[in-house]
């Protein structure tokens, strides 16, 4: 399908079983009944609010982790503890505020730690754009009981996180916890990178929050699929993880600022590209989809004003609505 000839965003779909998520959850082994709490060990949460956090002092790891997993940790001589912390300055930084403005008011952070102080799971909660919405950010999940080396859910990940049943149990408990706070929707800004974006999308069930976000989701699927299939000459990627290296993450732009500046000066005119040292890259259908400059390969976003270079930080800082997702938890 030729994305560039589509007048309206194509319907939301996924072209493949994302390789990136295979490192998080071995999806080939996920059965339908694993999408619900198979442990029959759900815990009730006390009512709480952003203005009344004291009930959170009652929370224990058993509210979130299944009993089987806690028992396994104990058998290995490990003890998982829960710390309720203030969200650090990252949540209030100028960088974050430039993207999401004044509504990013931090609420609280939860840290599930081992005896050595390293985190199994963490997430931060911020106020959303509406009273019944909450932002879940700074997600980190890792299985520190695994025998193989594990990594955080970041761009460099190369091993799985929590076992599927444990993950889905914690996901469902997180939803129940947020409902107890009076929230009906999770507002997801997906600041880390495209791998976390698909994590929220596939495993949490979050959907693009608006038409522009739906269009970006479709475009990302289009270029990832065509890159992996070899339909974009001189751009090589065999997985979503490989592709993520071309667009960086929410904190690091993979291209020099000069490349961005020269691209703007060229006015995206194919006749001017060589003047500014760019080599155009076309799809097999002769659509300009990317450029190369001094060894750097950058995709472009054809439907945004000025056709900016596609980097996750650029989207996060300047076009946050394009990667925003919503998860309804009120059902």
C-alpha cells in the first residue's frame, strides 16, 4: 500500500508480531486466558486521590505481584519491597514542560525494589489533561529473578522482562489501582522510544488519542514494514528494534542539529537537496521517504507542516499529540 497517496489515515492495524515486544513478553506463548488474572489473587485497593495520598501507605507488593512470583523471590532469598516516592525533577523539567506544558503535575512514583535497591518495576503518575485522566510515565519493568541477564525496557534491550502471567497480572492490578484513585482513562505520552510506544499499544491496550495520532501510527507501521521488507533502498533494518536506531528516543536525537537546519533551508524541495548535501531516498514507488547526509539516514514525516525529520525527540517535544495514546479503564 502506498501511504503517500492516501488522503485519510488508514485504519489502525499492526503489520507484524513486533520483534521488540518478543524481548518483553514471549508472545508466541501467550494464550487467551493469560490476558486475565489467572492467579485468582486479586487484591482490593483503598480509595485514594492526588490530594489524599495517605491510603497508599497501606500498599504492599502483594497488591501488584501475584503470590506465586513473590514466593519464587523468597525461595531465591530475595525480598521485594514497595517504596512510594515523590516524582523527581525529571517530571518537572523544562524539557518535559516544553512538550506537555502546565498539566504535567506530578502525583507520586511507585518503586518495587530488591534487597540491593535495584528496581523490578517502577512507574510515575502525573495529572492528566482532564480530572478523570492520569498519566503513567517512566515505566521500567525487568525480571530480576531470571537466570539470564536482563535489561530495562529501553532502546538497548536484548532480553525479556517479566513472565507473561506476571506481567498481565500486574497490568490488571495497575488498572484496579488507578480506578481506586477515581480515574477512568490512562493518558500515555510514550516519551521513551518507539519500542515503549508499541509496548503500551500491544500489551496495555492503549489506542491513538486523536486523528493525528492515528495517522502517525499508520505512517510508522508503513515505513517500518517497508524498511524490513527491503522496499526502501539503502535503509537496512530487520526488526522494529533495528528501526528504532534511526529515530532515536525521547532524550537523544540521532542527528546533528545542523542536519535539521539544512533540511529546513532546503524547503524539502527535491531540486535543492543536493545543494545542501542531501541524498534523497525513495521507496520502490518513487516516493521521497528519507534522506542521507554525511552518513546519517533520516526519515521524514510527509503530513506534518514542513515535513520535519522523523526523530522520537522531535515528536515528543514539538508534536506530542502525534504519539499520544489513551487507555480506557472504566469498563
